[in-house]
């Protein structure tokens, strides 16, 4: 503890460029500050400051030492502020965006529960399947599916997500089930909001561009077209699980299935993360399993 007191006294003297100002900041006497700095110099065996009646100046050794020690105290202040913020109640306006179906089914109920716990918080939720620029469009949190491409954001994993290539029993009564990715070109592929389907080949991620005579940027519409035998589609587990269990849909190309593309909460990097963002993300991570379907395929 003595060393920390001595270092703190030294840092404050340098910061305020004065023994007396440092003493006022730390609410101790000037002689006490002077004594602590002298004790630190004796302990280190080097002179840290040049002292005159008019000013103080760092020695070369002092300049090196203060640069390293300043980081220690900045880190300590950050830790104290983080603990303070952890206890703070979330407030203000929180804007969240999510893919439509997953957001409406699973994220919105949890956000609503969170707001019941924190009624002082205003929540704005926006559901869309288009890519959203969080910073440019003023969102605090984005719920994103699949493989993340933007490394500038902080990402917290919420749950697993698996993609299935599926077709109906009716479709496969008049079409041969594909066994290789090259056979996709022989099938009616129903295209969703992205033209590339994601697979895993020999442990490596691979994207295959597909085309077809049907396309929509709606997951429910894509599922309905698949159930009605219009073609095959790539859909996530939370869409197809009950239909795979009932046998209405058949999964194909399973050896190439990308087993975990993930669901993520992403938010911009900030040195001090606001309580509303941190606490909501923590809440989503802790409770997402309670709202997801409890089925064997997860």
C-alpha cells in the first residue's frame, strides 16, 4: 500500500505540475506529498524530479516511470468507473435493430421483459432484413445472424444457429435429392435475401451462388414456398425445426451443413459502455435459451 501511495503522489505532482496543487487534490499536506515522492525516489534509487523554487521538471528516469505508472492509474479509474456504471440503472433511449422474424419471435419478448424491469428506459425496436449501419443510422445494438464480417464492432454470442437445405416431400417425389454441391444447379433454388448459400467443405467455409425463378426477402414467404413444393431453400433452424420433426420437410446435403453460424448482439466500440447497452446485452445472453424452441435439433 505504501508504494501505491507514493506512486499516486508522484503522478499527481506531475499531473498538476505542483506539490501544493497535488496536495490539495489528494486532501493532504504539501509536506506529506513531498515526503512520499522522496520515499519513492529512495525506494527506486533514482531521482524522478528536478525541484526548484519556481517549477518542477521530470528527469529522464521520471519521464519513463510516469508514462508506465499513468497507465496503471488510468486503468484503476476505468475499473472503478466500470463498477459504478454496473450499478447504475439504464436510462435514456435505447435503439435496437434485428432481422425481422428472429427479432419478432425471440428478441422482442426479452426486450419487453427487460423494459418491465427498467421502466425508465425508452426502447425503440426496428425489424428489417436489410444490412443496417449501426453508427450511421443511430442504433445502439444490432442482432445479427450468421458469420460476422464487421470486425469494428464488439460482438456477444447469443446462441447457435444452423442452416438447413430443405425441400418438401412433394418436391422430392419429382426431383432427385442432391448429394453434392454441384448438383444444386439442377434444382429449383428458392432465393431469400442473400444469393449465396453457406456450406462447410473439409472444415472450410464455402459460399455457393444460387439462382432461381423465385425470390423474396421474407423468411416466412420462403418457408411457405418450400412447404408448397416450389423448390429447395436454405433456412435457419428456428424456421424448419417443426417441419423436419413432422417429416413435411426433408434436409439434404447435410455433410456440407455449416453447423454453427451463430446469432450475435453487436454494438460499437466505446471505452465506457453505457449501462443500457451492457445490461440489455447481458440480459439477452442470460435469457435467450428460455424463449428459443426446446427441440432436439438445437
